[in-house]
């Protein structure tokens, strides 16, 4: 009897127990609907404008963790770009004015691609702060990431060939120093005139100075417009000057042909020219370079390091100058960190 009563009580307790509570399902973010074409255009413009102004708080929410920014050289990641923006100073180069045309948008369920042509003017003054004009194509890929659309790919390419860019620079005639480079003037003053080769001669300010000082001077550049201006100025001054329109990457410097070779603001990523210059210099010849100083933490920046120049000319040369200084550059800014390098080929 007692056993039966116990069984009944246990059964009642068991049946009265509440059922187990199921774990709540995670709330999934509602997928963001595809933007309209007009929205893609507006968002693309806004993102680039925020980048020009260095507005991190507007960029971080719209840049994908997988962002790649590519304009030639080494692609930059989201972290690379954010790091560079944090380092940006008030006088850093930026686009101050951008006019759009030929905009195209394609939208699917998961991505949207914007392509647009922009005519741009860089900020700053026309002598040292900037003023450069550009025309190029932007491509931005927006991708769906949960409840948001974010930029995953960002590219820019110039309209036409690099030659066209430099022709525009010299045709516009703004954004760079018109007088000969101060380092070159100082070094050349102490040398006996001989044969001189000026790489990336531009409109000829440096090669004309050398010709005026008695050097048998040759200038080479990819931009016909710059070379034309140099020829006209040489004729006006009645100077003998050899000018060459060519791609310096493939042009032969010769062997032990030059008493002086200059690389004055040649642009980034031209270390291969150093090796050609070392071969092309005569014994006792001098190599002169001035450009923006590099940042070891950002090799994509394209500047030159004093240490890498010293290593490149450590064998067979005597280094006369290898300075990293804060000074006024010949291009783009009122003040920047520069590398000034001079080496003499041993006899």
C-alpha cells in the first residue's frame, strides 16, 4: 500500500514539472536591401570626400575589413589606409576639388560597382602646396556585409598614359619649383664641368642650369611637353642642350659616359635607375639625388631611405652627402622630410 502511494506521488510530481526551456535563437541582422544606382553614386562621392578630409569616423563604418585600395605599386589594406590617415597632417596632399562625369553603376543582390571619371585639383598653392590637375577613373566595389554595404575594392587609374599626366603637369605649369634645385646648384659649383645627364628633366630647370654653367648637358624625360619647353628656353638663352624623349626604364645610360648624373625628384620606385647610373658614370663622376624621404614602416609610400641609398652605393663609391632633413621640397608641399644624397665614383 505504501509502495503504491509513493509511486502515485512520484508520478504526480513528474507530470507537474515544467518542460525544459529552449535556448533563444540568435537574432539575425536584417540584410541590407540593395542600394539604388543614385545611392551608390552618392555613397561613393561621400566616401572619397571623407577620405580627402581625413574623416576617420565617416570612413571606418563604410570600409570593409577586406578593403583593398590599389593605384599601382603595392595594394593597401584597410589597416594601411587608416594608419596613413592617422599620420596625416593639415598640409598633407589631398584633392580639394573633384568634378564627376561618365558615371556608371551596376547593382546585384550582393554587390554594387561604381565607375566614374573625375577631373581633380590637388589642394595647396600653385608653387609648393600643390595645384596639380588630374583626370582619372575611379572604381569602387560595394559589398553586402550583414546589415550594411561596405567598400571592398577601390582603384584609380589615370586617363591615358603616364606621359599624358606629365604633359598635363608641364602644360599647366603649376605645383613645382621653377628655379634649379638648390642641392644641385651647390654640388655643381664645386665640380669641373664635363658631361652631365639629367634624368626626368621636366621643363629643364636643372639641365638648363648645367648648360649655362658650361656642362655638356643632356636631359631625358617621357613628357614631350616638358622637353619642348626646355628646348625653347635653351634657344632663347642660346645654350647648347641635348634633349631626349624616352622611357628611362628602357633607355641605355651607357658605360662610363657621364661626369654627373642627377635624379632630382624622379618619382618613387626608380631604384633600378641607380644601378644604371653607377655603370654610366665615369670614374670620379658624381651622382646627385633629392627626393622625399621614405618611411620604413610604409614602403608603399614610395620615398627613398638614406639607409638604402648608402647600401646601394656602398661598393665602389664615396658617399659625400646622405642627409634626411625637414625642408621645402621642389614639388607639392611647403615643407617635408627630404633625402639629399651625393656619391662619387671611386677612381
